[in-house]
C-alpha cells in the first residue's frame, strides 16, 4: 500500500516538469502539451486526495478537468494552426511581434 | 418664503451652466450670438450675485442663504450650500469678473469661439460652487472640476507654449489636491462614529473641536503631557500634522506659495487674457480661501506648529516674488510673479491670526483680484495690438495711447498700494496685523520690504513700456483704447477708487468671518484667550430629511446556508 | 485800534459753522484735478487754466477762513475744540477740527477721516494754497507752449489736494495718504515730459527713494500703534491724570478715533515722562505683546529714528537726498512748488506735528540735528560746483532743509517752522525767477552761458536779488531772522547727556551760512551781472509776461515782510517779550514743552538773540558773499587763459560730480539687488525648483516607465517565467508564515 | 443514487445566463442559413437585446432574497446579480461598438456575437458559483470563448499571436488555479466554499501548508485573469491584438467576473487562515499593480495599448479595495502595506461591506468608461496600419475636437473618468475605494494609489491634449459614422457623467449588494 505522500510528490513533480516545459520548450505544440501535463498532474492530485478522503468529489473533478482539457485542446490547436497560417512557423520565439 | 429665499445660491451657481446649455444649442458659426448670450448670462449672474451679496446680513448668522438636501448619504455627503462673509465677498468678485472677461475676449479670441464661451461659463459655475460649498467633498469636487475648463482655456486658446503650461498647471494642482482628498477622507473617519460623522463642514468641525481643544491644552502644557491623550485627540496628535500637511500642500500649490509656485508664471504667460484674469482674479484665492476655511480651523494645533514655517514661506514669497519681477523681461511673467508677492501678503495676514491681519488678508484677496485682473486685462489689449510680451518691444507708447496709459498707471498705483487706492488698505492691515501678531517683528519688517520692491518693479515696467521715446516703428500707429475696451476697464478703475476710499461696506461683511476665523485658528495657540463657544462652533442647518447623514450600512445576518 | 484788533479776532464765519466744510479745502483741488484730467482735452487751454486756478483760489479763500477761524477769539472766548482723549475741561485752544467718520476699521484698529486745523497747519495751508495759486498763475504762462497743459494742471491740482490732506490730517494714516499722494503727484510731474526717458527715470527714482522712506514710516506707525496698545494696558490713573485725561476718556478716544491720532499720541507723550509718577515711564519695560521687554523710551527712540528715515526720504536728507536734484527734470513751476516750497518740507512738518513725542528721545533729536547739519553742509559744498541754475537751487533747498532739521532736532520747532515759511517764499521766488530766466533765454540753464541779464530782465533780476539776499541771510530780510532764530536756539538748547551736539551743530550752522552765501552770490553774479556770455542761446533775453513776474514780485515782497514773525513783539507769559511766531505756535507746541520739562530730555531756552549773535551771523554771511564777489568779479576774470592748478580741478570735478554719491549707491545697493534677483531667477527658480525638482520628477517617472516597459519582451515564455517566479515567491512567503 | 430534485426556483437565478445562451444559439443556428452576402445587422441588435434583457433580469434579481442554487454550487445574491448587470452592460457596449468594427472589416459573422454571449454567460455564472469545480468550468467557458474571439480576425499576424499568447498563458494559469484547488480539496475534503470554512479552521491547527500554498496558487490564477502585476504581462499584447470590441469585453466583463469570484473565494478561504496572508498578498499585488500599471502606460503612444496598461492600473485600485477586505486589526505604526490605527471605530463588517460596495461601484464605473473608450478607439482605428501597429497612434486623435466635437467630448469624459477627475463616475468610484481603504487604515497604500493616479492623469490628459489642442492632421479622411458606435458612446457618456453627479440610487443598491453578500 503506497502512502499518499508519494502520489502527491509525483504529481507535484509532474506539475513542475510541465511548468518548466512551458517555460523552455520552443515548439508551440510541445508547450501546449506541457500544459496538458500540468493538468494531468492536477488530476493525479485530485485522485490521490479522493482516495484519502474516500469520497467521489475528486473523481468527478478529474472527469471535469479532462473534459475541459479536451475543449481547450480543440481551441488551442485551432489557434496554433492560425499562427502557423499567418507566419509559417509555430516556434514560440518567433511569436513576438507585439512587445513593450 | 419665496423661491429665492431657498434657492438664490443655486441660481447664482447654475445660471452660467444654463446659459452654457443655450450656447450649446447655437450653431458654432454664430459668433455674435454666442458672445451675446454668454455676456447676458454673466450679467444676469452678476445681478443675482450682487443681490446675494447684499442679502448677506453682516450681523446675522455665520452662514446664510443655506441650502441643504440629502445627496449620496450613506457616504456622509449632503448637497449643502451657504455663504459666510469671506465667501460672499469672493463670490462677488467672481461674478464681477464674469462679464468683463467676456468683454475682454471679444476680439482676443478668434477661433473656436463657441467652445471658448462654453468653457468660460462652466468655469464660472465651478468657481462659484466651490465658494458656496458647505460640504467638504462637494467643495473638493468643484475645486477639482475647476481645473478642467481652465486647463482647456490655457491649452486651447493659449500662446505658443500652451500645452506644456496647461498640463503642468493641471498635474501640479492635481498632485496636491489628491493628497488632500486622502486627508479629507481620513479626517472624516476619525471625526466620529458611523452615526455622527459627516463630510459636512459644520459637523466635521464641531466633531473635531473638543479634541482640538484637549490637544491644544496638552501641547501647550508640560512636556509629554500628550502621551495620556485618548481617542480622537490622540489620533489628531499622531496624524493631525499629516492631515494638515496634506491640506496645506494642496492649498499652498493653489495660492501659490514659494517654492511650489512655478506653475503660475507658465500658466499666466501662456493663458489667454480671460484665463489670466480668472486665474489671478479668482482661482488663486481658492488657495487662501482653503487655508482660511479648512486647513487652519480643522487642525489648529498642527497649524500653530507649522505657523512660523508657513509664515517664513509667505515672507519669502513676498520678497522673492518681487525680486523675480525685477529679473523679468516678459511683462506677463512679471505680473504673474507680482501675484506671488501679493498672495504672500494674503498668506501672511492669515497666519498672523489677528483680526487686522485676517481682515487685511481677505481684503487683499479682493484687491489682488481687481488690480492684477485689471493688469492682465490691460496687457491683453496691448498684446492684441502687438502680439509680443517683451518689454523691449514696447517703449514710449504713452505718446500714442494716452488713455490706455492713464488706466494702466492708475491700476499700477493700486497694485503698489498707494494710499487712496484699494491696495493700500489691504496691505496696511496685513502688515499691521503681522506686527500685532505673536510672530517676531522681523516678519513684519521683511514683509514691508515688499512696499519698496513693489514700487521698484512696477514703475520699472511702466517706464520701459510707456515712457521714453518710441523705439519701434510698429508702435507708432497703435490705436488707443476703443469704447468697448474703455467700458471693460472702467469698472476696475471705479472699484479701485471706491474700495480705496470707502472700504467699510466691504470690510463690514468680512468682519464677522474674520472674528470667527481668528477665534478658531487661535484654538491651538498657547495662552490664547479661549473665545466664546458661539464664536467657535459652526452653526449650520441640519438635513431637512430625517435621515441622519452617513447612515452606516448595517450588514445583514449571514446567509442561512447550513442547518 | 481795538476795533481793528476785534475785527481780526472775529472770524467772518464762526468756527463751529465753518468746521464741517474743512473738507472742501481738499475737495476743490481734487475736483479741479478730476475735471482737468478727464475733460481737459475738450475744455481747451483757457478753461483748464480757469478751472485749475479757480480751484486753488477757492481753496486759498477757504484756507484763509480756516486760518481766521483758528485765531477766532470773539468776545474774548478763544476758539477751542474738544479733545477726545482728554478730560471734558481739557480742550485744544486755537484749533478747529472735523471728523468725517470712519475710513476703515478692523479689529480694534480704526482710522477716521479727521481734519484738524491749528496754527501750525493753518499757516501751512496758507503757504500751500497761496504760493500754490501764484505758481498756478505763473504756470499758465510758463506752459503756454506745451500741449500737455491739461495733464500738467491736473497733476498740479492733485498735488495740492494731497499736500493739503497731509497738512490737515489729524492722524498718522491720513497724513500718510497725503504723504504718498504728494509722492505720487511729484512722480507724475517730474516725469511730465515722459518722452525724454531720462526725465521719466528721474520720476521713478524720486518715487522709489521716497518709498524707502515710506517703508520706515510704515514700520514706525506700526510701532506707535503697538506702543499705544501697550500704554493703554499698562497705564494707571496717575499717568492719565498727568496727561489731563482719564482711562475712560482715553479708551473712549481710542474707540472713536483710533490709536494713531496726533491728539491721542500727545496724551501718551504727556503721560510717559518719569516726572509724572505712575505705572508707566520711559524706563518702564513693555509687559505684553510683540514689543514685550523693550522700554517705552527705547521703542520711542526707535520709532522716531524710523520717522527720521521716512522724513529723510520726503525732505531729501541724508542718506536719501539723491532724488531731489534729479527731480529738477520736471517743469520749473513744479520745482518751485513741490521741490522747494511745500512737499519737501513735509518732514519738518511731521516732526513739528509730533514734537511732543520727539522730545521724549534726545538720541533721536541729536541724530536728526546731526543728519540735518551734515546734509546741509554736503549739499552746500556740492552746490559750489554746479553750473545748472536749477541744480544749484535744488542743492540749496537740500541745504536749507538741513537747517530746518537742525532746528527740529534741537527742539526749536517754532524757528524751524518759521524758516519753512520764509524759505517757501524766497525759494519759490528763486525757482520762479530761474524759470523766468530760462523762459527768456531759450531754456538755457547753464549759468556759465548766461550773464548780464540785469538789463534785459529787470523784474526778474530785482526779485531774484531780493530773494538771494534773503536766503543768504542779510539783514533785514526774513531769511536772516528765521535762520538766525534756528541757530540761536540750537546754540542755547541742550539735549540731555548730549551737550556736545548743540556746539557742534551751531558751528556747522555758521559754516553753512558762509557756504550758502557763497554759492548763492555765485549764481546771482554769474547769471545777472557781468556781460552776456558769448555762448548764450539767444542774443537778447526778453522779460516774461506779467503772469510770471507778478508772482515773483509778490513772493519777493513776502520774503521781506515775513521777517515780522521773527521780531520779539509779543509778551511772554513769564514776562519779557517773545518772537511773534513762537507766540503764535505756542498753542501747538505747548505740550512738547511740557513733556520736555517733565522728562528733562531737552532744556529748551527762550532767550531772544542778543545783538552779538546777530552780528556774528551777519558777518559770517557777509564774508561768504564777499568771497564769492571777489572770486567771480575780480579773481577769475583775471585768471582767464591761465592753467588751472590740478588740485583745484580735482576738487571741482569731485564737487561737480556730487562726490560720486549716486555712483556709490548704484554700486553698493542697486547693482547687488538686481544681481541677486537675476541669480535667484536663473538659479533657484528656473534651475533648481522648476527644472530639477518639477521637471525632474516628471522625467524620472517617464524614464522608469520606459524601463519597466522593456520587460514586455513579447515572449510568452518570459511572461510565464515571471509568473512562475511570482508564484514561487508567494508560496515561499506562505510557507514561511506556516513555519513561523 | 438519488438525483437531486431541481425546481424551477433553481433555474430562475440562471435566467440571465440562460437568455444569453439562448440568444447565442439562435445566432449560431441562423448563421447557418445565411448566405455570405446577406445583411447581418440583426445579429448585433439581437445581442444587444439579449444583453439588455439579462441586465433587466439581473436588476430584478437584485431584490430577490439571497438563496443557494443547485445545492450550494452557486448562490444568488445582490452581489452576483449586480455583477451580471455589469457584465451585461459590458456586453451590450461591446456589441454596439462591434457593429461598425466588423462591417469595416467585412467580418460580420454570427459566431462573433455568439462567442461574446457565451463568454458573458460564463462570466455571469462565475459570479454566482461557490464551488471550485464550477468556478473552474465557468472560468474555462469564458476563457475559451475569449481565446476564440481574440483570434477571431484571421487577417494579419497580430490577432493569432494575441490569441496564442492568451491561450498558452491562460491555460497555464488555469492549470495553476486548478492545482491550488486540488490542494485545498486535499486539505478540506470538499470543493464547496461553504462547507470549507470549518475544515479550514481545523486545518489551520493541523497542517496549514497545503491551505496556504493552495491559496497562493488560487490567488495567482485569479491574478492572471484580473491582470495584476506581475501576472499582467499578457494584457497589453492581447488587448492590442484582439479586435477592439473584444478588448472592451475583456477589460470590462472578464475582469469584473474574475474579481467577483476572487472576492467570494477568498472571503471564504480567508476564514481558514491567518488574515495576515491574504492582506499581504493582495496589498503587495495592489501596490505593484497600481505603480507599474501607471508607470508603464506613461510612455505609450499607442492608445489601445495605453488603455491596456491603464486597465492594469485600475485592477490595482480594485485590488486595493480587495486588500481592504482582509484587514483584521489595524496596527499602530504608519506603514505602506499594513494598516495603521486610523480607523474611526467603524465596525469591521461595516467597513468590509463598504469595501465590497466600493469594488462593485468601481467595476460598473470602469466598465462604462473603458467600454466607451474602446468604442472610440474602434471608431478611430485604421486597419491599414494594424500591421505596423500605428493604427491606434495618438495622432489618430489629433484635432478630433474640430472634426467631431461630440466624439471629442465623449472621449474627454472617458479619459477624465479613468483619471478619476470629478465630476465623473471615475472620481466617485475611486473615492469609494479609497474611503474603504482608509476606513480600515490602509493609508500608506492609499497615498501610493493617489500619487500613482496623479501620474496616470498625465497620459489620460495627453489624449485630451491631442484631441483639443492639436490641429487636424492634413489628409485626414472623414470619419464614417456608425449607429452602433454612437449609441455606445452616448450611453456610456451619459452614464459616466450621471453616475458621477447622482450616484445615489446605484449606491443604494450597492449598499444592499455589499451587505447582503452571502458570507
């Protein structure tokens, strides 16, 4: 029986990895995936706590998150495509016309 | 109980706004009509203003012609108007300048005439409102709103460097007044418990009075006697100086006192003749008026502590301003700096806290409005003809413009306070008050130096502009004043003589306010003979409705969620 | 005989009837000024002349009535006015007054439009309106070619009005109105020909210099007000008794007429001396108020010294005399009226008016006397080397005023007043004569370029000679007596603890007499005698019209007959005889004498001059005259062509350049002020406050904004990074909270 | 497994949202049957009508007694209803200004308005939700809609770039928020705000670390939505790139809804922790936001971007009000961040309700001023210059007073209102916030606030200077007029002035809204 702390730490680690990925990766798609990773880390946390509390709220939340993440993915990919259309690249470093 | 018994002040204040609406309906090409309507509006306003002035009963209550209705109550504000002697006098000055300003601009302003007159009318309303406000926040609103039309006057119809001057004027004043806003709200909160506190001047003052007296007693008592203070007095002991500082800064900028005066020369130089006249005539008085009405009476102890400092600034202002004038080449700038000097007298008179000084100060406010206003007016005429402000571009024009010269010289004498003109009485009273006050004799002596320097720079300017031979060919064919210009100038000259020879009618109306001001200001003074309570307390009408001002909004029971 | 006396002793209009119309004396010229100034252009020359002259004439008649009223003793009942500050029985004799009510009042201060005519002001009224009228008459002809005539007469009337206010005022502030009013009028008149900027500058110089005096005057007034307050708080019944008053009456007086009336001040002066006993004396320190700690005597000294500075401004004494010579830029009648006869004597009048206060402070008196003496000598020396006839006369005026100050300073008020009177006559005559000379010689003022006029301008010559003799002090002309009366008094009066003063001043006096005689004779000789100078503008001078000569004659006549005043013809109360004028002014000066006696500050002597005194003075004067005669009739004509010794030239240059006093002032006073102003403006105002502080704030703000803006790189990841960092910071703070 | 029996009473509170959603669906459906060339004027009208209707309903709901909806997942109280009103106002104004904007670009399509409506529905629901998952879902509803709106215009690089940045950072922040939620859930075992209170207080004695970190993360999530420094970085870029009406909606509605939810969450969560933490949190945010927002706006010549920064600054003033909510006890000394003992014996709950009132009024005021200002920007911008980024340059405003005095007057009113100069609503609202802050003793922070707003006046005035004091640039083609824009301008101008002079009735409601806050 693995203690809950491990799950939490794993989730935290995943979250941080995702966050870090968002900060450093240059490909827009990968960045977006990192965000997804963060969301899943959250899901993990929810489930772990749900297990701890032994109630359904955590699971429900997780499902909601997954659903919302799907919606986000839809719009996000559309935007990425729009970006690609307008400047022929999805490199985050190129997307900085507007500044200051 | 006629309509005017209750609404006279409202009429005086909002009449210009009504006429502004009329002007708004006119097509902007109808210059003549726009001017005519504005002028008529100002004249009517003058009539009502004079009526109000004469309705004011010197021996009557402190505040008269009051009008008060609830307004924004849960915030402790009410719409409250009223006049005391000083306000009445300044109100008279304001409405007096109104029509003359319009006359003065008929040829001076050549473009965007409709907007110009709109701005004038709105400005008039805001100034009158500020003078008549009995609610501190109402005063603040008018005090701030005043900036907008003046800002436009300077910025749109001003001279070459107008934008800078306008923005400078606006921000300079804004910074000070915003800090004052914080102080106003703060003093509102400390002034009492939710039920009793209000932004109304009377309530506010009366709430603070007792605490101020306690505080004064301990401040002038032995060392550390104030440690034992409790409640409001303690708060005032800790934060009073800060609040006073905020008020003082706001008004000092407006006055303007040295060293926060540098917006004035720019604003004056760039403003059109109307702007300069109103700025000098009325706006600067808002500063001294603010000291008189709010800053000093509300925080007598802090004011007492700061008095020597402020008095030093005032004296510096007098001498420094005069010296600045000697260094100017630009006539308008010279007049502007002379305002700094004159307003220094007003401040000194206030800070003397003697009835002579205060009366002189109040009278000097009127004088300055008239003499400096007239100076700007006359120079405006000259500027229309030659479009230059440099003394060196004039010289010897007395030959071609004798009437103009005569008028200018008369006003000059009034401005250097030659006995027989209005200027003398104000200056004399201020100086005497200073000598009589508890300030060291040196203050009076240094201030009196202004008498010499004043003559030096004004006559110097007159000399350079009017006397000697005509040095520039352009000046050879300047035409003398026409009828309109004479008509515009005449009232000023008449007033210079009238106020110089029979000031009593004016002084009588100022006197009661003076006595009260002195009583209230000397609450903080050590060993001041405590004036009678009826001198100190502010008696104002209470809200007609039963609703108490500043009803606290009581929180309801938390939502019944879980049972 | 008694009939005649009785006639002269009953005023045609009873005083109490006449008193209310005192104001007219001022109003008439004022009205004239208004009419001439506003409508003069349309009225035309003749009407303007008519209005102006008749206004003054009317004022003169009224003044005559007033004067007459002040001497009214119909049925042995001497005219008298109640003294608001004294007890009921204590009235002011030989004086009429009228109070037109409050001018302005604030707090416990009040000023009334109160007019007072007694013998002192009465005689001055006559001088002002009388000589004023003559000079108006003279001007009608003198200004006939100037088209600014209407302005001229407006200003002249204005001046007369102001001067009358000054003289008739019964309180200091109202007096100050006249005081500044005459200054203003003289500013306008000196700069009358404003197109010549040098003349206009002279006007400004006069006004500003006077302002320096007024600055002192104002402060002195305030000090007096403070002293009165302190006195009314500290005095006790004995003080009031000794002043012939009571607390009730005195405070009542203060309430009704304010603290600055001369009568009130007189009462205070009477109460102050130690001799009277009581709570307040000169040595008493003031308890409360701004003056706390100073003694009454000390404050009084300070006040009087300040008044001296004020008077020095108006009466052209050291250190403020510099404006008067330049003031000659104005038209000559102006110089005659303002800068010789009336305005410049205001200082003397002031001190006579406040004699009772003045005698409280020997220090101040000594200072006045010494200042007078020094000014007088300096002016005389400068006058030696002036070639401009008006300049010479100007300096001689300064010198004569100095003599009057000597008299005032030594307590011979009556003699000073008398000299004021006589000087008004002969100096006016001299100026008008000079004017006539200029008028007849194409406005030539350089005496070197005149000469030999005695043939061409007989009337002018005759009158000029008479008045020259008068000023020189030759028996039996008025100047001699008045001047000698002063010197006699100076010699025999003694200031407490300052005995050296009388000796010193007397010696100076004799010296001055000699100098006066010298330069006056010089002017006279160079102008009228000898042969006509080759450089003269016009070959033949023409005598002026009778409009101009008549006044000359009248004035010359007056400058002879006024000697009567100096003759000891009246019985002295203590036995013996006393000069007419002393007796005449005694009602005015009696309080001063009482104070002096009580306070023992100055020992006033009333002996009439012995023959020896006369002789000395006469010889001195004669010697001066004789030297001049010798030099300019014999010596110099003989020297023509010979080289002048260097030292002589140096001395002459120095004197000619007025000992470089103007340059000195320019250097130590005016330049520095201008420089400081300039520096303050450029450095403090423009640089420090406006640029550094005000614009600096704006600049810094904007720069910070620009800097922060740089953080907006436009890179989404950078944004995210910053967010992450912020969160990290927040989390750390939160955890710290937990741990603590 | 028994389903909760929901009555109609449960749906009544959602009426505004429902109206919006229905309208949106109608738009979407009708769009299907329209040819590319067909006139689409009705769409804006329909949107405006829907906004008006929901606003009216919201006003009506304001007088309903406070009640739970959906078993405590949401709550109906004057607070939420007033926010719905604010949102509808923002929506209406944005839609009006969109008419001309879209027509100029030939981009009139139903989904634009539909997305706006969806977003607004999300906002109004967010204001009501009292349960974390609901909050999250609603945030996502409004976010996703606005992501799409931001990138709506397909021409040019800017819209897509803006959309991308907004999307990435938005997702990032919502992930963070979500993580915070999870932690709180872990600490308390529930996601309903009302049920949380007691467990939180227990947790405070147990292990508060979860709670605290969770709170910080949630705060960060909201701080992103309300554009508080340092979570503001996306704002200028997105506001500039997005279609101007959308910017209006974002600056008005999104901000309002986010603030509402923020206040709700923290008033509850705050009970479970040492009040010092939220105070410090929000005081710091307020300080940074006010100062940085104003300072960074000063050098902007690009008016749209300047307004973006100004909206950041305004978020700062609002945060000042929020911070005022969390002052438990005034300290003694005079510091910038913490409260000094100035308070005049006002009971804290009264002070708190004053602060809430201030926030609400400020939101309304800001909505009118900002929406109006953006409407004006949208009327003036030239799409030819959009790529160069000079479409919104100050020059576009030069001499407006001669070309269109009415426009100039309106814009001046907005600018003064944003600058907080009387007699405009901006002044009144600032006054209420400052009052609340001073009442609880946040004097130092208030002084910073007024000073920074003085600095702010500078860049607002600069617009006025250009409009009134600069000559008309030559070659300025005439401004085409448009009923939508002008309607928006008139409405907001009138509101800005009237609410400034006669705030009476609104504040009476607010008194209710502030006090009857379900706490």
